């Protein structure tokens, strides 16, 4: 829970707004340094999870690189101080302009997903007299056991090159003179809470690594992507994911060759727990079958519940009354604009403040202006008081 001075400050702010606890972010980054970076792993932060310049600055300072999926993200990474050799560019549909931007800056690596993409990148690199470093994104056909919208490593998904096409792609590469293959890349999905999918990924990655090296290619980068899940129901502010176990799993299960480095691209597990969406109760409605707490944040500010049926913990910051059961809903004219159904929280009244937790990843970045809603300024813990 927040200290009372923080809640007092919140009362003066225009809601809804995103609040980031920079201490939680720092603790998370320290864990990543201790259990990942110190083992020689390279960790890239997936900007798609959060692209607030102030957050990026801290992540950069901690020694992480940037994983980008659009020209806008590549530019944001550069503007936030990441050097080009710290930037990877992934994505199943990169436009020519976006590839040109990456080439112009000579970024570390393009993660490529199709033969056509390789051909176009080769042509563009030639046009600019550059050699593009590439990693092949391979689809390992591993079931990530997560929501179907965020499963990415099955043959039926649009992502990556299927194992059956790999030899054909490898055969093409020598003719693509402006590309240099430096690695392989995987990403099986997001919000993965069990460890077995990652173990399965390691088995597939090891086999593919051996296969490609046996064909005479030297891979220096083995990138196992992101996907590490967080606890959306965490009871306190400091529920940092177990990075020791996560990195330890890969350390044990990936067979790195001497010239290889293990790379990760994590988003949610780095920024998820440091962010909360602070909202005010507008009205309460007590009905025959349901009670509603109508808050001023909606699916426009946090779409995850509507899109993935995500259940974010909700804390009431200004009431310690006896508990009542509510559906906590937003003001948008869609029934999916519901944060939680039938949750027991202290009875709320108009004006009470609530914190919707674990909203630091895929929260603010996915907000929309639907219903012409305006964004209120973001608040950072180290700027209060
Ligand atoms: N690498 C690639 C290629 C990805 O597609 C993603 C996420 C990541 C890394 C980072 O994954 P993470 O560590 O954050 O799980 N909007 C959804 C999540 C979409 C994830 C897309 N890709 C949500 O709110 O749950």
C-alpha cells in the first residue's frame, strides 16, 4: 500500500492517471542485474511494454538494451540514450522506412521472420552500403499455456520461421551478401506462469542451434525472448518476479557454445509491478443482483481486462469501511469496460480513490483516445514531496 503522504498527493491530482513506483522498478532492475546480467546474459527491455522516457532512462542506466518492434520504438530508444549497438529490432511486418531507420543507425540486430523480409532487408542494406546483422526468429512450436491472444510460438501463429522452412532459408543466406547471420531468436508468448514451456523451448533451441552450426554458420546470439509472467493478484507493492529461478532455468538448460551469448527480451516482468492506475470512484449503484463501483478510469486507460480477461488487483486507498461486493466498471459505453466482477473491497463512496495494480506493462502504452478521452499527466514516486 502507499504511504499516506502519497495518497494525500493523489487526492490533489486529476484522475485517472498512471503512477510508477520507482523503488519497485529499481528493486526489479537490481534483481535482473544480480541474477541475469552478472551471469553474462544480455537483457533487452521490450519497449512495447512501456515507453515512458523516464522509465527507459532507468532501464538504460541499469545496463539493459532495447528490444523494439517499430520505427517509433527504435527512435524512442535512441532518444532515451540507448546506443545503436544496444538496440534490436523485431516484428513480423517491418516497413521499408522502419528498416531504413534501423540501417541508418546501424543497430545491433534485426530479428527477421520471413524469406521476403530477408530479401527486402538485403536490398535496402545494399542500397545504403551497409551490412545488416540479423537473427532468424524461429517458431519452436511450443505451447506457452497462456491466453490465446498472447501465444506466439505455435506453428499456427503468424510469428517466426517454421522449422520445416529453415533449411530453405539457410540455403538462401549466402546469396544475400548484405546480411550477416549472427543469431537465432525465439519468443513463445507472454504472461507465461509455468516453467515447463521455457524448458521445452530450451530443448528446441538447443537442437536448432546445433543444426544451424553444423551447417557452417556461426551463431553468437541465442535469444530466447521474453514472456516471463507476473502475479496480477499480488498482495503488496513489492512482488518482484523470481528472476533467480527464471534465469537459472535457462542457465541450466541452454547449451551455449563458447562463442555464444544468451539474450533475453523481457517486458512485463520488468515494468509490470511498478505501475498502478489511480482512479476515482464517480458513483456507486446498488442493485438487486449486483453492486457497481463506477470509476473514472476505463478500458481506454487499461484495456487488458477487456481484451484478455485480465484480473488486476484493486486496492481502495481511501476507505477502510467494511467490505462489500462490487463489479468495478469504467465509464465507457461498452459492457467489456469492466475491471473486476464480484470482488470484495472496502465499501466505497463517491470520491474514493482506487489503485488498479500491476499496470506498469501494457497499460499506458495501450491506452486509446476512444470516446475522445484525454490523458492526464503521469506521476512518478520520486517526484512526490
Ligand atoms: N519479444 C517479442 C518478440 C514479443 O513479441 C514480446 C511481447 C516480448 C519480447 C516481451 O514479452 P513479455 O516479456 O512482456 O511477456 N499486450 C499483451 C502482451 C503482448 C505481448 C506481445 N509481445 C498483454 O497486455 O498481456
